[in-house]
C-alpha cells in the first residue's frame, strides 16, 4: 500500500498501521509475545498399581458339598468344580464294582487348586516391572524436556570481535544537537523526533512505523555502520532498528530497502522493501522473526554493526554475528532509523539511537 499524501501534522515518515507497511506488524501478527505454552511437552503414562502378592485368603470353616456320586476313574486328575475347587477322595464314589462307603464324620473340606492362570505373582517380578516402568517414565520426561528446550531455546550466534573503526568516518553525528538538519517534525500524541544529549529519540504513539532518514542526499553503497539502539518505552512487541540502501518512488521516500529490525522481547528480523508491477510498495522477509540470546531486551542498549559490501550484508549485534546474506537487488541507497509501534502492542513506543557513524567496509 502506498504511503499517505502529505498533509498538515502528518508526513511520509510515518506509515499507516493498516496497510502493507503498517506498523510492520506483519512479522509478528498471530505470534504470542511470551514463552510458548507447555502443551507440547511429552506426557509419560501413569504408573500402574502393583499386583498384590501372597496367598489368596480363604474364609475359614467347612464348605458343605452337595450329596451325590462323583465317579473317579483310575489315574484321573482331581476333579474340580467351575470355581477351581477340588473334591477330596472322601467325596468321590469308587468304581461300580466297589461298594460306596458310608460317610463318617464331618463334611469334607475342599482345597484350592492353583493353576498357571491364577498362581500368585512373585514380589521380585512385581518389583522388576515397577522399576522398568519408572525407568520408562524418567526417560520419557527427559526426552520431553529436551524437545521443549530445543523448540523454544533462542538461537545461538557466532561471536565475533567488534573492531574499533580504524579509518576516518564517512559520516558521523554525535546527536548533541541538530547541526546536520534532521527532520524533527512532530505531532503531540501521534509521533515525535528529538535530538540532544547524545541521542536521536523517535516515538510513535499511534500504532505506526516512524522512520528518520539521514539528512541530505547521501547515498551509500559499501560501508560499515555503527549505532547503539535501545527500546526505551513501550511493550516488548515493538520494533526498532535501521534501514540501509533505501530508495524512493512516487509513493514513498523508502520504497525499496533492507530493514534490520530488533524487537523488545529479544528477537530480530531482516526484511526487503519491494515494489509491485502496479507500483505499490510492500516487503518480503529475508529472515523471519527470530529469538536470539544476542539481542538485549527492552531497556538495554544493543550495539549494532551492519556491513554492506557488494551483495554481501552482515548483521552483528553485541559482538554476535546474527546473519550474513547475499542479495543483489539493491546496490546503494540512503540510511534511516525507525521505531515501530506494532498493532498488537499498547499505544506508544520509543527508541533511542546513539554512537552513530558510517565508515569504509570492514572498518
């Protein structure tokens, strides 16, 4: 979407939050600001209760037997009823050629027959089963925690030495005053730009992105840029950073560019401005929103170093090389700083920039 037309109290430095540029919330829309939920954790199975050991209790007292002959053939195994109780010899009836003895004394008592199906389980086997289950549960928990840490842990970057520039700067502004003529147009309650005390301070209070271009018609191709940047106000979802190799068209002062954006929650992204066949401005993601241990969160300064040499772009923060990209789309252009009050944050975002200088490549 193209930028809005110039009008009183509003300018092309501030882009609408509802358009393609918007508050540049595109990289973050639908992304939760905090840590991911633990719903992805592996849940181990519950521990089964151990099987009771020992003999099966038997109710004391005689068990009456229903009278009646129970023939037993020679060599036959003890006969049992449907519940597994065996009839003792005194309850059996001998073969037909022998007289049946008269029952004498109290009624016979049946005994329990143990088979392979109902034999009591030994305590050793029970304990071994419990130990195996505990080992499986502990292993599952370790695997689940390792998976969670892998999915949520911010990426680690290569540490590189941040050199002190060894050459005269091509451009240097200590931000003590507005000697160089930065555009300080402001509208209370919407946006503002201020310089002083060693800082360039940009603030947007209306869910939009506010950029501040380098004064004059400066265009840089190969260079090394240094600047310290801090998100000093607003929710951690807000963004801030630097544009390089920017150029204008009839609709915007920054139609094409490379944009290096830090977020207050300790993440970064790299985006490329593009123009459609119809002349509309938009962007594509070179590096999507990426959490990083190298990026300090809101309220803490981040030392940014961007080196552009030919098609190679290298982005370093606090001595950590975050990304090195190769892109031949844009060879030179202007430089700008920005703050973005994203639509998923509360109104109001402020960023400060200090220690700004542009040097030859590799400085």
